[in-house]
C-alpha cells in the first residue's frame, strides 16, 4: 500500500545542514495501523509530509499502490491527495468563521463528492461525540472539542490513508481512548490505513506495528 524507499530530506539552518529524514525505507500494508514514536525534532512530522505529498524529498521515492507520488505534477498530486489521503495535524486549525459542520465539510470544496456528504458529516459529528455542537463555532468549543472536530474532518473524504501527527496531543486520557477506538473502528469497518506519529508510548502500544524515529532514521521496534 505505502512503500517508502530510501527517502531523504535535508534543511540548511544557520549555514549548517540538518538531516531531517535520513535514507528512510519501510512499507505499510493496506489496512494497517502503524505508529512512529520519537522525541520532538526527530523528523517525524517531516516524514509524514513526505509520505503525504506535502514536502518534496531531496531523494528517494514514495509509492502509494502503484503510484510514485513524487513523479506526479503538482495538479495531479493535489487531486491524488484529495481522493486518497487525509491529515490530522498537531493543532486543530479550524476556520473560526465556520460552524462545526462546515469545518468538517471544508475538504469537500476541493473535489467531487456525493449528495450524501452533509449526512455523512453529521454522522461523523456523532462518532466523535459532538452532534449537539453541529452549529457551534470554534470559539464556543473547548480545545479538546476542536481537536475532535478536526479528526472528524479528516474522515469526510473517505480516505484510504490517514496520516496523524500527534492526534491526541491536547486530549485527556479518556478522550485519547475514544480517539484510538474511533481509529480502530474506521480501520476495521472501512479498511483505512493509519500512520500515527506520537511521543506517547501508551498510544503507540495500541497500534498494530510500532516504528521508532531518532535523528532522521526509522527503525522497527523489536526487529533484529
């Protein structure tokens, strides 16, 4: 499903080269839930951006199915992302002038979706426990509620792949459990593939496979 091949990304900071992602290779099967554990600055967020087609690598390839995404033009890649991939970022990043329902439906403005999209958005609100907040604006929601709206938004395009960057970072323990149960449900019912970046080993332990990232290098936990 996802095949990362010797991918590298370097940045120059104050005249010095930083290897954010250093020759990383690994594969994720369709329908897997994989976590990548690492401290802040280890390269996890950059790696997600490379896999998701947001940041161009200096070298290496990312194959999703039979498609090498970094051989595509910008327009084709944007369309591919919109159909196949969703992102959950470290921050909710909701649009303050849109209601909860409108924020969830926002990604559908950039592609062709069925007439049942609004019904599905309401269903997603229920799945994250916020159906009563359908017309609420972000300023009337707690930080945890905003995060759950952002998670629901990631599912609106029925993606094949969800790339989640610290998806439970500002949630309490009970809400963390709810989010992981939701991921597991979407994985089981709809065969969504998840790559979850986290520093929380308790969250990682609930995933099917765990990788670790340090100084731009990824290793399989338990390998060897």
